[in-house]
C-alpha cells in the first residue's frame, strides 16, 4: 500500500464530497447552484481520484468481494450521474455522494488488506 497515494485519494474524495455537499445544503458557493453542477464537480473529482490510483494487487478476480462491491457501487454511481445530469434533481446527487464514499472506502480497505510490502505491478511487455 502506498500511503501517499491513499492520502491523495482521500483528499480528492473529501474535496469532491464537500463541494457536492455544499450544493445539497444550499451554501451558495459560486458555480455550484444546482444539482447538475454538483454532479459535474463530483464526477470531475472522481476522475481525479482514479488518476491517483493504481493496482494494489497482482491479480484481479471477479470472485473478490471488494471488486464486486466497488463494481456495483460504480454502476449505481454512473447511472445516477447520467440520469441526474438530465433530471437535475438533488436525489441523484445524494446517491452519487453515497456511492462515491462507498467506492473510496472499499478501495482503501482493499488496498490495506490485499497489498503486501514492496509489491509492484508486473511490467508491461
């Protein structure tokens, strides 16, 4: 597990969730006036988090419960994001916030549980 990578992922996730939360609470921050803006900012933060990560384990198996939970949450996240962009409703933003937190939590737990000291991904051919 790379602690700096996990810290970057945590900070980016916290920033995205805070900005989205500001929309749900009506804090009146500039450019965050409706659910659509919150969905967009949470999506951008999610993409940034994905950019900080890499594989924590050598093999990926569809029988891994961490992978199954994260995939299910990702499907919910994507679906609510797409629908929310068109519907512009706060409920879809809240679902996205919960799914984002679940994915971050599951990924962090997986990185802690499955990573071994000094583990590195196999080099590409």
